[in-house]
C-alpha cells in the first residue's frame, strides 16, 4: 500500500479532481435515468423539467461537497487518535479511490437503461429486479472506498489499524445516526 500511495502522490492532483467530477456527473446521470423511468403528468411538464435540471446541478455540487466533508471528518477523527498528515494530501489521494464507486455507477446506469416499464405504477418499478440491482450497486459501491480509506489512513497518518478503522467508522455511523434522527422528526 505504501508503494501505491507514493504512485498516487506522483499523479497530478487535477486527475483526482477529474475523477470526483466524473463521479458527480455520473451520479447526476444515474438520478436522471431514474427520473426518466418515472411517469409524470404532462400538466406539470414545464415545472418538472426545471426541477430535474436543478436536481441535476445540485447532485453534482452536493456530491463534491459531501466528498470534502466526509474526508474532513475522517481527517479530524484521525487527528483525535494522534494521527499526523496534511488534509490536502489525504483528500487528493482518497479521490483516486472514487474510481470504484464511479465504475459501479456506470454499471448501474447501464442496468437502469435496460428497464422497460409499461405500467405507470411506481411499485412495479421498485420491485423490478434490474432496479433493485442498480440500487444495490450504487449503495454498496462505497464499501471498497471506505476500506481503502481505512488502509490509506493507517499508512498516511501512521496510526494503528484499529484507529484507522475507527476514523472511518465513527463519522459514517455519526452521519447515519443523524439522518435517522431527522427521519424520526
């Protein structure tokens, strides 16, 4: 892993930014493909077109912001365990690991494109095997990213592996708990 970190550090930083931008665009395309599957009333067509465009742009921007915030949370949690590294260094190296979710999103877009729904019922779409597969691909594509971040934190910040694992798990569980709390309100 140390050799991989050295190799990734030698790659220009804008490549990592390009990967994050590609990921963000593909995620917006994935949601756009989902919108195309859902039928809507023609009376609201103009309003929904504007809504979908705003949703597309906000998906791109929010996915970049979420990447930065989650990386910052990983960094700050690692600092609590006496880790020592630059945040910018972690941010740029971890951006290359987003190739994994990006690849899974490409596959999910292809799978979503194969769905042919003749019914206007959303439950038919939700029960469609291809839809379920696409959602699983997108949702679980982050697990390898988080595992690689744990290993990166272990080597980059020079902390024990258990602290590296905690540095990733604690922010993820915290964000999950906060979202669950808001769904209860």
